[in-house]
C-alpha cells in the first residue's frame, strides 16, 4: 500500500501537470515525499484511488493524506497544499 501522502493523476491531465511545480516545491522546502500513482493507464492504482476517494472527488488530481485522512480534489494553492500535506 502507498505511503501517507499520495497524488493520483492521469498522464495527460492538464490539471495534474499544473500541480507538478507545487509538488516539487513542497518536497524541496518541507522535505515531504508525495507518492505519485497514475490512474488513467493503471487499473491497480485506479482501484486504490477509488478505495480512498469513496466518491468524494471522482477524478484527478486527487491528493490523499492517509495519516490525517484529508484530501484535495483538483488544483489548489500552495498554502492549502502545504496545510494538507502537514495534516492541518
């Protein structure tokens, strides 16, 4: 099973690509690691996303913090993204 911070994304997803610089910034500045799981071409990852999503988002990007049981649906600001990652 994946680690605590997970991004579910689609390879061709424009909104997922918009979040890539924020992911890189968060990992560099905060030392946090986000596991990235592609779901449009990987059924196993899609099933993991569905299990964690429980119908809240239904699409990508979908960010899930297992430790804090918090999620983000779609693109967001860096500040909200950082709060999510820290479980706030």
